[in-house]
C-alpha cells in the first residue's frame, strides 16, 4: 500500500545527481492485527502470504474470488492474529471449503467474491459486513480504510508489517471515466485520490475496504497502483451481501 511518485520526481528534477531514495509510504501507516483483529492473511501451504481476507464469523472469511483461482482446500491456509509476515504468532487454520461466486470469471467482469470455511475457529472478533440496503455508504468522498501486506509501490516489495491507509470513495461516473466498460457499477466501487499516491497494490487483494468500521468492499483490481487517474477497484459488497450471508450460515 502506497506512495506518491510525483513529489519524488519533482525532488529528483531539482537535484539531477540524486539517486532515487526508497519511497516513503504516503497516507499509509503500519498497524497491527490487535488493532484490526479480523484482518486475515491468506497463505499457501508453506505459509507465504498472497492475499488478504476478512473474518466475518469465527469460521468464515470473505476474500476475492480471483485469489482462489487454481487453489484447493489443501493449497491454502488462513492466518489470524499475525501482524508480521515473518511472525509465527497468531492462529493458522486449514480450509474446509472454498465457495467462489459461481458467476465469477475475471475481476474486470465483477462478481469478485469468495467465502472460505475454516477447519478451526479463529479466536478473534469478526468484522460486521454491509447489508444489501446500505448502498448509501458508497457516496462519493466517503472515507474508506484499506488494509494489507501488499507491495508498497507498483512492482515493489511486500510489507512485512500490516499497513493501513484511508482513501475517498470515487463516484461511479468518475470510475467509469477511468476504466470504461471494465467498471461494472453494480459489482464494483472505486476509491482513491485523483492525484493517486495512496492505494492497495499486489498482495492486498482479497483484503478489506472498511467504511465506518463495516466491511463494505474487497480489494479487487486496478490499473497499476496509486497512479493518478486510476483509483483502486473494490468489490461492491452490498451487491453480494445476501450471497455472503448464505455462506456464513452454511
Ligand atoms: C493486485 O494485483 C492488485 N491498485 C490489487 C489492487 C490493485 C491493483 C492490483 C489496485 O493484487
């Protein structure tokens, strides 16, 4: 989660012999799973994190369908209560069932939601998630919180420690201007600054977008990361709330 390149470019232009310094995180900060106990790492069987997820019930985790492509119940694990990727703390659970939205084909077609049923309960407080009628949460300019262990710049390295940032919800018309027909209004919502600089990035997929502490989106896709004019795209969870509830109750 991410970076402003424009300021760095200006600094370099003013000082032509300077070499690029490591980019600072702009708008994002490190945080912990103690602060956000429902944020889960999704790892392979060796423990390498590749996506995020959100605990919505003791044995249910919401993530992105695109995170589950090619995965089986034996190829994935869910890790809760572990702030650092290199930690050994927290709780690791195997996965008993993977439900992928049957309509899912590709993130840019929408339907990017999956629910994992854990073999072991997580001893952490689940997050509430939106009801189908809470569409007003996505009003343009609303502050949303993003979380993850993803890369801290486009094509950069993952963050060892969980990070968070806030980004404003972008209007549907604004998102359509950025992404054209790839933006499926019924299934997606965009968030980010017009000037870029703060965003989710590779490895953050499947993780939460929270509005007022409620799970309202799932990190899904975008053109690069934190680029001006290209906000991050999130699954519009109100559309899939009933499907999630059916899985949570199953
Ligand atoms: C990814 O590859 C990814 N900037 C996640 C989020 C965004 C782009 C890519 C949005 O997981």
